[in-house]
C-alpha cells in the first residue's frame, strides 16, 4: 500500500516474467496475466488508485452503460448557470450544496468535461453540480473573484464559499471532489449500535407540558448498519459512500455503525480484577466507534457497564457472522437480529446502496393509468396527490424509479399520495397525454385537493422545476400543502332554567 512507483514497477517485471502466457501456455495464466496488468495500471496512476480505494473500482460507474455523455456536458445531471438563474438558484438557495465549475473555451476546460460529468453523476441527489461560462457571464465571474486561468472550481454551502481546486493543482480527480463534499456536508446521525439499540423500542418521553409522548420513528424505521473493524484499511474510505447513502435515504431508515473486533469474536477478553482502568465506548468525529482509557472512579459500576456494552456488540457481530469487513447490514423494524440482510453489491456506491434498500421496502406508488377507464375517465382520489408523468421507454426511468418510491415513503407520513402515470399504458397512448397538455418528460404535478374525472390537467396543478430526487420533491410539496383546520368542539351551552 505504501510502495513507491519504482518498487511497483520492479515487482511487476518479476511477476510478469513468471505469469506470462507465452511461458505457461494455459488459459488460467492468461486470466492471471490480465489481472496483473490491471493491478499495475491502477497502482501507478494516483487518480485510479484513489478511486479504487474509495469505490472498489478504478473507474466507478453508477449506470451499467457507462457515462452517457463524455465529450459534451450532460445537462441531465449538470445545471447550466448564468444571469437568468444565478440569484434564484445559487445565491437564494442556501440549503443546497453547490459544486460549480467556472470555464472558458480553453483546452484544459474541454479536457475536464468528462471528469465533471462523472462528478455530477456520482454526487447526483447529494449536491447540485453546475457550470458557468465566464465568456458569456463575465460579471458573475468577476463578482466571485474567479482568476483568469480556468477551469476554477468553487463550492457554495450555507452561505460559505470555498475553493475546491485551482488550475495549477496537479492532483484533482473524481475522488478529490467526492471527499471534499462528504467531509463538509451535513449527514443524518450515524450512531454506534448494540443489540439493545437495534431491538429496543424508544422510551416514552415527557414533553414540556408534562404529557407523555412516545416517538414512533424508532418503531417504524429499520436500521442500516455499517460494520467495520479497527484493523480494516479500506473501511474509512468506504464509509464515505455509506454517508452518501444516508443522505439519499434520510427519513427512510436509521443509520448505525458497529465496530467488530474479529479477534474478540474468537476469544472473548476477560476482565482483569487488578486493573485500575476500564474501557469506555465512544464515537469520534467521523462516526466511528473508538475505545478510550478512563480512570476507574467507581470500579464495579464502570466495569459492569463496559462489559455489558461489549457483550451486546459481540452479540450482534456473532449473530451476523461477521467475517469480512466492511459489511453493510439491513435490519427491518421489529425483526430479530438473525433476519438482517447483507448488502453484497460491488462496488459499494452510495446510490446503488440506496436503490437496494428502497427495493427492500414497500412500494406505495399508485399506478394512475390503472385507474383510467376505456372512455378516458379518471377515478377520484380525494387526498393530496403528487403525480409523476413519464414515458417508460426513455433512459431516465430506470434511474429515477427508485426516487418516486422513496418520495412515496416520505410523503405517506403526511397523508399525501404519490401517483405514477405512464403515457404508454393509457387506452390511447399516442394522443392521451398530448390532449391533457403534457409535453416533455418526466413531469411532476401536485394536486393539493386530489383529482377527479375532470381535474387531471395542467389547470389547478403546480409543476416541479427542480432536481428529480426524493429530498427535493418533498421540500417542494410540503409548503404547498393546505393546513387542515382542527375541529374544535362547540362549548356546552348552559341548560335552560326550569321556571
């Protein structure tokens, strides 16, 4: 891992002479030689080596068909910024984490287009990735104090502007931007877990007015747990992808981290009665479970507490048969420990993990096209409704279908339905969506009062213009929801006097 390039080349030459197919004449030797060449090309290239440590692949690809656009900007993932949207989208939206590339027509700017497409694809739904031309929008670039040498990369988050990379930086790549974002963005809580944490119900808490109130979140949501070990080298870099998945699944699951010491699993440590210190379990800034030595003030109480925590952690590790770390486990709400399911997909990208977990959860998306009769009449839906109108023959359907499902899971708690209208499944697929006035897919419409046989059109609906991800859809819908008035009982009138 710490070998120099010269040491790697020297070792490669020795192994190449031993495993070359012209020397061994076997099919297995050909495959081994290909693996050797791949390992060599990764180890001598700093960017590929960093990508492999972070994603398990030297060229991580979320889509199976690779990066869809390589030589021109993919504006399905990248926001094209300028005078028309800079103030409203960037300056006025402090809730979003922006990565912005300032460019001109130079050769280096053209060479980094493919890199920027990959950054946008790998961080989609987590941050907003944009580009702006300093040739067309010189005033904005001057206001942001962008140097003349381009490209220039800035981040904007919570009103704070920070330089990500300059043109003279020799080491900037895909992992550089991903690490920069995940080290700064606010992530849902990832807590250390034990058997008691995973299985117990959240206790009843008293509110300010003295009334007892039980939180339902812990009972309704399952646990997505990242299992690592103290001697695991790749666990720290892979944990960043787990944090990305936590951002994409916020509100759908609870997130925990479990520190399994494999040696401790084989041979459980015993307490030393003469020791004056105990081990306290705590969490560091990165969310990892760490052990700290602490002076034993009350020897019996502290040792009992520490032993209980270690026993509970050991119970989970043994129940899940932890043999190779890092591992990612999903435990549904209210289920016993042995029923947890392991995520085994490689490479362990955050988007792929989020999609996998969404498949484990119920599907609450209502197929609106199934509620349409042959004469084109719609069945009534009285509750507030968010409709996704799309054409499933398009490339984006397989990418964004999981986002519709996550949106339905998040809005179900607010008693808002999420519907799906596939224009190809209507009784008259060629004309139905056009007659309703729908052009350009996907289109998201929100009906605060539901729909009836005459309401499924552009009138009376709000159209969504943001990014097609669950978190943004929910933020867009909730402010438009009409507040329900609580019915207050009429005061009792005094009985008439019987004169």
